[in-house]
């Protein structure tokens, strides 16, 4: 690691992390109490028997005071108990355990595609400021940000799966090769959502770096254009790029929920939606929690990445 | 006024005009079923064809635009007001109010936008009221961040210092001196936020959590059209194009405003 | 003269203005530099001296363009050669030392690597290991202590003087014949400035380097250079051997510059002695210095003077009413 972390920074960051995680559990706990009326009755619907309602009320401890309920909730979480799916009749932890790798794989494929699109586009635009290529690349974010993620998914589905029939229309397959094939279209969709944000920030960062003295100095040393651009200029835009991604993470990650649904990928986003369809509260609650933990962890990773990417960064002063 | 801003406003005016004049532009009632002519292609009677219940897609598209635009614009109001107010308070007073607001903000931003909106709408029950509550609960954070940052900068500038030195009460400095100067950034953000909000409304509709059928709504129309994507793609793509064009118009306005304000 | 290492002929540089038009910032500038010689290019900021230096290697900012002229170096016109041929000259035959060494180094790359990459860019087939070893040698040559440890440092971890030594090491890494130095000591502490100038002088002697030194500091020119060219508003207004120009300036602007300095032995910085400010370099006819010049008349405001040698002894100046030679005006 090039930059440094001070012990004080690590301690402070962990304390903040713990506070946020605690707050997140309060929020997911509170979700149940947003449900109008008796949550068990409302969620089970009008056809549920009194016995079923009573069972669920007891399971959630709805008759006890709120602080006791919350303590019980956190206690269960600490034991790895994320609740039980009424619909699947299975522990939610296990369901998430199966679904999470799919979501992470889709994100990884999306990140690869997103980088592969954004970097050349940003380079193209930033090295030709004010020229047609630049204008075109700047129009991409404007057009892209106005599209719902699932719409982009529809279009890709329509073109590649239904018309050209070169890629599967949905599902996840059963072999690693089939998995990868199934991830191409969802990954492209994730990239289509990420690219506008990334191109915009990368282009701005590149313009600033390319106008900077060290790029001129590197050119004056007779380095090749490719080396000046890739090794020096692009490398120096990584820190701003990482921070923009971290800031937009919540939006980008949220988009994956719908994308999984379009392509029928069995990830946690799809799990969330089947939970909603089946009024399976424990699934909704725990998947929401897992998404938040994912954001918190990725943000922590981004902070560490600053230190890894930039030797000037001393986290913690 | 930049060309981008002008083009965006013009485009939005056309869209708004079309959905406002929906009864004049569409020959059919959006809810009128015709089970003898389901999934029909474009014809003189039905410019975009009919859906799986024989309803006129063009009419539904226009009436759906009413719902999406109205909800999109209206749903931004509460987060704008609440978020900006909290940002003003946090930035101006600092100390524990700032700390408290920012810690709550940390927690809200830990949730992916769509995930929290979906979860809250689910808990409250699908419908327009739930959408408003969910978007307010999640959307205020951006305004708070932006306004707080602006206030922190403005506080060090002469006019605020002078107003303080003159002994003006805090509420007066906040409302008369700070708010008008720091809100321009929030207004620009609101334009892009309307895009995000309309997309969220459409997405909730697509997931079946938004405006409830049979009322027309772009997202719900896309969901209904999804099974027919390969045989009758217009069902899902027509509302999609409507969303994209609307989003583009609003993005252009936001970009143009930002450029005009030199941001 | 055929023994010139560098000859700039009729160089004209324009910049795109905010309104979109192109304004000239360097007019019809010519200068020559023999192998091993040191030429100081002095002037106030905005006089076009840094633009001239950058134009030699076609390193102008995006708004700048060489509108006319030639930059002859080793038989090629650098203003016209292909980008790939220029690359061999940049860093290879001509090294550059910059004003702000912190800005001139990539903040994310170890300083030793930044020297080694120049060696690899120009030394065909130099292995990573050889480049590393030679970079260490260069770091010792520029008197950096503990080269092995220093190699692995990042720019922000070094002092200003150490950074400038790294920049100098990277500038001489590929064995150039000419060094372009743009205010190499301005950003440094006074005590360090002298060390860097001494280092440059030593490297020149050891390596037989020619030097084009851009500065606003007459003391630096006095200490470092053989000849000096004075720039004003995009033109060279006076040029000659340092001793001659300092002892007997012929242009009123040069006299003003020297007059602003307390003494010849220890000249100070520009330019308190001249009333008024330098105009932007425009294409209008007349001497750009005329509005500030005590000797100006109608001719000065209408006819642009050319850089011409006097009929008797003395060096060239672009002035209609040059100061008489032999008048030691610098000691005022």
C-alpha cells in the first residue's frame, strides 16, 4: 500500500462503521412497524387463519415492548439468524447465501464492462476537447441517465436474446460456462447504468490532469503518447473515479435489483422481489439489511483504495 | 440561456402539452377494453396498436404520462424542502444538530436508493401515498448534503459575517440572507432529482408497487408488456421511449441550468 | 553559422483568446545557441519567454500554436518534424527543467521510476534492471544522498531542492546536448537556489551541455550564462554577451531592468525601476516599450524597431534611440 493509515484513523473508521451498521439495523427493524395495522395480519392477508396470524405475531414478538423486540432482533442477527421465509419454509440466511454470489458475479462482470466502455470513451473525449467526439461522449451521460435500468435491460434482451438469439434470455444455467454466458447481458446492463456516471467524472478528471504540468513534463521527457496517457494521466484519475463510484454506489447498486428481475438472475435483488410478491417479510427485511452492509463494506473498501492508489493520502491526519 | 437548456425546456413543454391535452389527442378512453381486438398492430383507429386487453396504447401512453410527470414533480417537493432545511440548520449551527443530522444521513445513504424505496413501499403497501413517503424518507439526504456544504462556504463570506456582526437573529440570517444564496445548487440538483424520481416511480410501477392497475402508468405498462416482448414489442417499448425522452428533456434542463449558473 | 546547436528563426506563436480570435504572443523571434553555450532569456512575466521555450519542443498549451518560423536543431526543423521524430528529441537530445518540480513529477510514481522511464524510453532495449542502475547513478550525479532509498520515494516526500534534482536527473538521463530550463530556481528557497545553479553549472561543464535559461532574475543570468537575450512583449529587444549587456545596456528597457537592481555584483529582481506595466503583446506597429520609455518619440509609436547591431562596437538592440555604448547605466 502506497499511502498510509494511522491507528487513530482505523479506530475512528471502525467506530463510525459500527454506528452506521447499528443504525441500519434500527431502520430494517423499523420496517416491520411501518406496516399498517397488525403487521402479521396485514402481511398474511385476509385469507390467513387466526392461528397463522398468532404464530407470526409470536415469532416476531409483536406483543412485547419495542426495545425488547429490537434487542431480540439484534440478538438473532448476531447469531446469524436472518429470519425464516414463510414461502420457502427455509432460513433466509441460506437463501441469501445462495443468491449473494450471483449478485456479486453480476456486479463484477458489470464492473469489467463498465471500465472497458468508460475508459476509452473518456480518453477519446478528453484528448479532443470541444471536437465532435467530445460532444458525442458528453451526450452519453445525458441520454443514459434518463433511462431506467430495466429499460436498458429490455433493449438488450430484445436485440441479443430475442432477435439475434446469441445469448440466453434469462436464468442462470447450471455450469460455470452457462453462468458466465447468463451474466453477459445483465453485466452489460449494469455497465450501461455505470458508464454515464463514470464517463462524466473520468472525462473531467482527465481534462484536469491532461492540462497539468506533469503531463507536459512527461511529454517533454520523450515518453510515448500511450505511456503519457495510460501510465501517467489515467492513473492519476483513478482516485477521483473511485470516489465518484463510491458516492453513486447506492444508486448503482439499487439498479441491480431491477436488472436481476429483468433477466431472471437468482441474485439477492430477485430474492427481494420474490419476497415482496409473496409478502415474505423476513426476506425483504434481511435482503435490505444485506444490501446496506454491502454498501458499507464497499465504501470502506473505497476508502482503503484511496490510500492504495495515492501515496499522498494519509487517512487520519 | 444555453442551447441545451432551451432544447430541454422545449422538449419538456411538448411532452407536458401532449399529456395535458390527452383527451384531445387520443380517440379512446385509456381504460376502454376491446377483447375482440387484443394485441393489434398499428392502425388508423389505434396509432400504436392495442394491448393484451384491447386498450389503445397511444391513449394509455398519454394518460400514463400525466401520472408519472405529476408524481415525479410533486414527489421532489417534500425532499427538497425538508432536506434543504436540515442542510441549512446543520451547516449554520454546526455542533450537535449538525452531528445528529449527519449521523442519520450516514445511515440513510447506506441503503441503495431503490432498495430502501422498494422496502418502504412494500411495508406501507403499494400505492401513490407510499411512493411519496418512501421518496421523501430516502431523497432528503442529497439536498441536505448539498445545502450544508454551500452554507459552510457561505458562512465564511462577508455578507453573513456582517449580518452576524449586526446582531441579526439567526432565523433572519438563515431565511433572508443564506437561503436565497445557497439554494441555487439545490434547485439544479432538483432537476436531475426529478429524473431519478420519475425513474423510481416507473421502476416501482414496473415492479407492481406503484400506481395500481388498471390506472395507466408507464412502468406498469412495461411490466404488462414484458411477456409480449418478442411478439408485440411496442407494448413495452412505447412507454420505455416515453420515459427515455422525458428523462432526456429533464437531464438537458439540469445540465443547462448547471452550465448557466457556472457550476 | 554552422556550429549552432539550436537556431530559432522568425518564430511566431499565437494563442486562442477567450473570444475565439488568435492573438500573437511571440513575434518574429530569432535566437541561436552554440554547442556548450549558455543563453539567458530574461523578461517580466508575460513577455513570452516561457512560451518561446515551450514552442521549441512543441509543448505549447492547447490554445497555443506556432504560426510561423523554424526551430532548427541537429539538422531538423522541430516546428515541422513528425510527432514520432520529435519524441526522440524530447528528453533524448533536449532535456527540460521546470519551474515547479512538484508539479513536473507524477505524484503517483516513485521518483526513481520517473528517471528510469526516460532511460527506457530513449535507450533502445535497456532492461528494467539496467535502467534502475543507471537511474541510481544519475541520482548520485545530481548529488542526491542515499540514492537507493530515495529511488523508492514519492515526489511529495522530498524537499523542493531534492525534487528539482530529480527533475534535473530525468532531464539529463538520456544524454541530451541541450538543456532548456524554465525558471529552475524560482520555486525554491533562497539557500537551495544557489545549490541548484551550482549543480547546473557543474553538469554543463562535465557533460558539455548547452543551456537555454528562462528567468526573470538577472542575478541568475549573471551567475550562469554566457549570453543574454532580453524579451519585452513577445520580442527580443536586446541581445549580447552578459558582461557587455550588463555593463552597457543599449535598450532603455534593459537599463530600467538593471537600474532596478541594487548593484551589478548582486542584482535583485525585476522591475521596480520602470514606471507603468508591460502591455500585452499585440500586433500593433511601434515599439511596445514606447509608452513607458523616457526617450520615446513619434517614430517609436509608429515604426517597430528591429534588432540591429550598432555601427560601431557593442551588441544589437531593437531601439530607435539606443543608449550610447560604454555608458555604464547599470550602476545607477
